[in-house]
């Protein structure tokens, strides 16, 4: 029997999001989380980014289970794309399972997927692995850490977590169990690194509720609140404040409606029976009796708040009679879009309360002292930081060393790189296929680096199409060349330049004729090269040039 455990991160390292980690022992594989990431500014037209799961598809007969730590998009969002090619059972807590069901049913995959519901305290067997679910605090209910028991020892995977001694629901993180495991012996700790740069402790979610009460009290305006749709505890606090100050609540935004429905049905939210009103009915109530809860805390262009800000929402028009509360912090990379929405809301005359000025958001991730506490409780022999960019991983690795983990026993992984663990050692091994798969509309993976490069080229320099009609007999010019530009120059103001381009094209065709060149591909290449050189010399621009030959 193999005495080596392999850990293969396929996402979540050197990036924020897209979390997916593979554990492999002998002939058995388990997968922890299956999340998506958001595209960066260079990924024109891309909707989401998911992990490359080629390795899992190649080994799908060995996968004993996919285990989800909680219901955030960066941990479950890739499931509808990945589960098309896999048939392993999913293990998730009740709220996480409810959110997964919505996703899979939208993609027509619910009936072919086995979802097994577990709760904190349960243990499941998956081949050589035994996985115990441990209750943790996070910015979504029902989050768990995992104690993964293998033939060579116990690993703890924290998932996303914080230590909240006054949580809204579900009780404090189970530090007792983590301490017991530490006493029994933990071979390796894999821990969330998102907030490792922040000193001290993360603040309690209940602090935000007190701030909501202050903003709702004596307010004679309509209140519009946006937050992460998945933050059930935050939604509960907004509803608590609305009920306390006798306001009705309307929900807008598909993801917000879905989460509210699932969490209410499963009993994760306590909602007064008559508090909700339909978004279409809000104008029949006085402004000071309404709260609108909406999506759009990250400034997404399709979200309800964005449409409200830019006058594209059918039911809600923002004006000076509104108080807008943005109860979320910016995911790295989204700052520009959020600021754009905030500026537009101010322009409409609304009063805007947002995180930089107010105590309207607390993080769901552990800060430095909490991470140290988990290291102290679990006393791991080996340590591997998870979930973060290189600076987070390196800082967390240093923290582990300062807490007594031997320097040789701390390892920083990379996407696709195998981490080999034995009872006595941990080291980096070879690579498996890994990377980013881009999702654009219904296309998964059909937009690769070449297409992205073309989109970047078009976005930066525009394009030029030269249409020439040539004789099939001797390749002589019959008509044209006609020139069409998009995103390069405005045609009416650039007649002289276009005439010059026609001249260059004609000269090129004449020289091809003189050299008896009649191969279409060669003619196109020469036209493209000559135009490209001329344009760069004249304009210092390099548009995409597409020569088109019509044959008669």
C-alpha cells in the first residue's frame, strides 16, 4: 500500500477565489471545494473563470467524493461546469446543499448528481479517507472545516473561517474539537490565508447589526441596502432592523431572491410572516416604511443596484429621498466598478453610506491572531497555507514558523504542483494539468489565449478589413479594394488616410502580379504586412488587419 499522500491544488493559490484542492492516497481521490474566480480587466467578455479539471476527468473513476466547506461562489460556483464530466457524490451541509441544488437545476444537472447532506460533527468514509465536519464561523451559515483522516495521519483543512464569539446564529467555532485533534496529533494543517496581513482579530458580525439599527432609527428616507447575497447572517440583521423600525422589505436581484428563499425554507433565517412586499408594490407605501435589499455590492453591471444607479431598473428610481447602504467590502479588483456606482448614486442626490466611512462590514476571514490560535490549538507537524495570493501565502508561512513549525515542514504550493506528504516529510513533486478555464456565455473553455489576445488587440487598436475582388484566372484586381474600419479611425474624418491605404494595397497587388504570385494566402500576407508597416509608420498604431479576397 502506498505510504505517500498527494495534495494537488487546482485553484486558490496565488489568486483569490477558484478554490479546489485534491487529496489522493493509493487508488482514492477526494476533492475539497469547487469554486469559480472572477475575470480580470484583460479578460474581455469573459463571465467567470473556473479551474482546469482535466486531471479529475482523467481520474474520475478514482474520485470517492467532492466535499464542500460552504456555499460561497469561490467554493461551489464551478460545480455546474465541472459536474458535467464527473459523477462523484457531493457532500455538503444543509444550506450549502440548498444553494448547490439551485445551481445544478439551472444547468439541468440536478437529477444526475448525488448530493449527500451532512452536519457539523458527522464523519463520512470515502475510500481511504475519513472526513469529519467541524463547525466554524464565516460570513455564511453552515460553514465547516474538515479533519481528513488518512492512513498516514490526520490533516485539518480550515476552509474559510473566523473566530466569532457572538455569532448571529449557529454558535461559536468549535475550538474544543480543534484542540482535541491537536492533542491526538495533527500531521498537517492547511489554513485560510485571506486576512493574514491584518493584525489582531476580525470583528463580530453582530457589530454590523448595531450599525444598521443606528441608520434605520429616525430615518425618514427609503432605505436601500446591498450586501453579498450569500451572507445570510447579514440579511437576517437587515430584516431584524426593518422589523424593529416597522418597515416592509422588498427583495430585488435573482441571487438574493434565491438565497432568501432557500435559507428561509431551511430555517436559517427567522422572518416575520408579513414583512415582505413585492418589489412592484413598493410605491404604494410611504418611503419611510420601505427597505429594499438588493444585489450589486461589487458594482456588477448586470446587478440590481447598478441598474438603479444608472436608471435602468424597472421598479426603483434612485433620488434624493433615498439612503443607500453598501454593506460589503470590495473584492480585490472590483474597486473601480464599485466607485463608479457610488459616484452615480451621489450624482442622483442619494445619501450613500459605504464601508470606508462606516462600520458596515466585517470580514468573514480570520486575522493574524486567530490564525495563530488555530496553529497553537492544532500543533501541526506540517503546514501549508491556502486561499490567497503569493504575499498572503508567504506571510502565513512565516507566521507558522514563528509559531514553532519547523522551517522544513512549511510548504507553499502552486496550482497544478503535487505536494507529497509522508509521516516524516513534505516536499513538492511533479505537475498535473492545471490553470484557468474561461467561461463566456454558454461556451466553456472555447475562449483560449489566442482569442483573448485578439480581443485585447481589437480593444486597444481596432480593426481594418480590406476587401479585394480578384480574377480566378490570373489574380488580377477586378474591383476594390474596399476598406472597412471598426474602432480604428472615424471614416469621414480620415478620407486621406484611407486613400493612402488603398494606394498601398494596389501597389502590393501590382507587385504580386509582376512576380506572378497567384496564391491567395501569399497575396493576403503581403497586403497585411505592407499595410501594417505603413500604418505603424504613419499613426503609431497596429490595428488588426483582415484582408478578404473574393474570387470571380
